[in-house]
C-alpha cells in the first residue's frame, strides 16, 4: 500500500475508512490511576480492613460523602413512559442553581441517611457529623467513619461550627478512616451517590429533598445492604503495581516470609 496525501476527501470516504478500521474518534475513555506509593496502599489497606469488620452496633461502620447537584427544569416538558418507549424529556433545560446532597451509608445494616443543603462548606459537614453522632447513632460508642480527603473533612470543621465542648464531644465519638487520593471507588457512599442518586433532572431543592427522602425511605425499609467484595488479598494481587518495591532484608522479621499477594454489590 502506497501512502500519500490528497487535496480533498468526502465525508463518506472518511466514514467508511474509520468504520473499516473500527475507529471511533468521537468516543473516549478516562481513568484515574494513582502513582505507586506507600501512602496510597497504607490508606487503601486501612479502609479495606474496616470493610472486613463484622457487624457491631456499638461501632457502626458508616461511609459519608457529599456531591453537588445542578438543578435543571425542562421548560418544553416531558413525555411519560409508554409501552415499548422509555420516558422522554426535551434536550433543552433551564438552570436553577445548585444544591448539595450528604449521604451516609451503613453497609452492613442497610441503613441510609440523606440530607440536602444549600452548600457543602466545613460548617455544613460539621452539622452533618453532629447529626450522625448525636441523632442517627446516639446509642453507639463510636462511629467508624469512612470518608475522602476533602479539606472540610477534618476535626477542625467541628471547632469552626460549635463551641469547643461540643466539638470535642463529637470528635471523641468518631473513629476516622480516609480513602486514598484518586481512589473514590473505595468510598461506598460515593459509589451510591454516582449510581443511585444523581441520574435525573430535578428543578428545585424542594423537589430534590422529596425525591432523595423517598429513595432513602424505600431503601431503608427494604434494608438493602452493601456486600463489599474487594479485600486486602485481592488488592495485593490485582493492584500490586501500586505497591512500592519491597527492599529485601529491610523491615523483615527473621524467620517470617513475606505474604504474596465489581468491588461492591448493592442489594
């Protein structure tokens, strides 16, 4: 085959050539791959260890996350579900600002708690944490909290929002566990937000509250649990490229050998 150039070419020819080579330039895939580091695997194995704990109502494992939701209406209307046809909505929409959704999930109990706020500041996070500790889990000794590394997710947020006595009281009943950077898939609450709570067009904060409350009530009534499958042993095999290279003879105990080595299901 002789390669060269042409002065012009039709769209049909380009289409046929792309199709024959199974090239789809309008599609793309993205990924978020962390760099290999001891910090990443230490946080990952810590969270995986938390998920492997047996159910204990005294120390409930709770995953917490938040997400902004753009509020959109459909001025030209929608069409309902019909036999053989899905519900349809016009492509055009009107913007009505944003709202924030806090979602807390206790995987082993099948319990969810949703709260809609105007913002997602550190004060909002502190108020959500107080609600979890002193209302939702007031009978627990400690809440084992799994969350990401957002700069508002710290004990300092409590001292920004409350008197020192209150802030200390809340903080003392939380056992913090942070997911690694670039590993949002390790937070069960974030998975649920992206797959179960954010997929439809909603026009107002009030409507968002109604719909998330209905979702929360339905899932809690059915006690839909989350079965987490990914464990440390899997990580050390499937993600071994993320582990730092082990230096022989450093940090080992004589006579001991070094072990060799869909993540969640809702329902």
